[in-house]
């Protein structure tokens, strides 16, 4: 009897070992990815674009046969830019849908809220669409970030522009949360290195629409340079209010303000705004042919113009594909991490710098450059500012 059941027992043992080795979200023919976007809240414009960019790259790879024979299935949940909803979305994607990785989740507070849910089930947080340092610090084997941090963006870019403009009183307007505070800290570090400090600082609560008191405070302090820890409508609202009362300092925002929605919704008053950025906005008539081709491909598929957030989503999935292909047919969380830990992603058509990762390196690069809105569109005005 022992001899009769020994082979069967061996097969069961091997099957159990294989099941344990294989990560959730990976089957013979499918890789399940999840993403949490703001599809109904204040960043719904960004969230939609991010999702469409991801879909474009997923469709491309699936049409080519997938990753090592596996098609990608992308599941997207809505957070409404609310950290509590992000937790619920993460619980659904991780525990019910059994995703392999969370890709391009948008928002700082939302990622911070969702990551514990993911990490408890060994689910990677891959290329979140936020430039907060917490996306790679403190070190965690399941964190991978692509974005130069808000902190470094402002820390490196502000001194260059402050000197160029010969600004005397540098001030700050920022969102009262981790995103805005990271921009503020970057500005404080920049000014400290220059032997100075903010002449005035003023904040607003997430979701605010009236900035009259904050702008009045900045004007009263005679600010001639304002660092903006703002996103879409707050950038438009603050600059619009400033123009209305004749207050015209140099405005510098982070990559969170680098979007065509600023000049599309804000109009002429937005001319002159500077913002840090990496990926170039993909205008349909862009002079660079590769960008123009990509932008028109996107427009044909979705019947709307692409944006920089479309590129973020596209590039995040593209980077995932590169690593999953390198991991080989036996895809697991461990094999994916091993592949990423020797990954070098070359510069792309949108101007992103080379990104590299390692066993203790979870941020691809910390470089950014500066663009300015000129005559209603973003124009790159600096090279990458190196530390």
C-alpha cells in the first residue's frame, strides 16, 4: 500500500510546492494587474488619462501575444482621491481579484493608505503616479518608483530659477497634506543651501476652491517668487486670483502642475507659469515625429488628446512588461524583483532620462527639468538639473 500511494503523494507534494512558488495573479495564460485611479474626484482628469495610457500599452502587448505567452488583464478601481476609498479599492484588488502587482496608482496619501494591504499579500507597488519620497523610502522590497521626488524637483530647480529672476522674497503656497509638504520641504532645502528662508508661507485644505486670503497674504508680503505645492484647479485658482489683483510674481510648480489642463482650463492668465517635469507633454503637432506618431495613435484609439499623465500610465505598464519579460516564463514576485534589481530602462521618446534599479535602489532616477507655459502650451526651458 505504501508503494501504491508513494507516487501519488510525490505528485501532490510537487504540486503543492509549485502552487506555493507561484504568486497570485499569474496563471498559465494571464497576468492580472491592478491600478487605483481618481475617476470621480478632484484629479479625475489625471486618473482618466493615466488609465487610458495604461490601456494603450496593455492592448499593444496583448496584440503581440502577451508577456512570455501570458496576456495582461488590467483591473482599475476608483478612489475618488480619498485615502479611505483607496484602502477599500486595494482590498478588493488584492484579496478578491488577486492581482499580481499594483501599477501606476495615483496619489500620495492614497498610495500610503493602500500599501499595507498590498504588502501583507506580497503584492508589488509599481511605479505609483506620485513623486513622494515615501514611494521608495523607507526601503521595502515591494516598492518601485520612477518619479524624481517633489522634494528633489524643487530643491534642485528653485535655486536656478531664483537666481535667474534675481528674486528677493521667495514664498510658498501649498496643499496641507503630504504632497504639499514635500514641495514645501524641497523649497526649504533649496533656500537653506542659498542661506535664506521663505519670506511667507500659506496653505490650503485639499479640495479648496477660494484662494483669495492666501493670495492676499502673499501679496502683502511683497513676494516676487512663489513655490506652488498645488495641482490642477488650485494652480489655476491661485494664479487666476493673483492676476486679478495685479500680483505677478514668478510661479514655480512641481510636476503635479505640469499638465495641459492648466492652460486649457486656465487660459491666458496661466502664461508664464514654470513647472518641473521629466516626460514631455505629447502635443498632436509636436515637432518630434515619434511623439507626434504616438499622440495621434492615442487620439485615434480613444478619440481624445493624450496628456503627460497618459504617458505616465503607458510608461509604467511598459516598464512592467520589460521586467516581466526579463523574469522569464516562471513569473513570480521573487523572479520579478530579481529582474528589476538589475534593470536599466533607456531614455524614451518623451525625454525621460535613463532609469536604473538595484537590490537597494528603488528610485529609477532623481532628475527633473523645467518647462514654462508660453502662448498657451508647455515649452521645455532647461536641461535636467543634476544634484
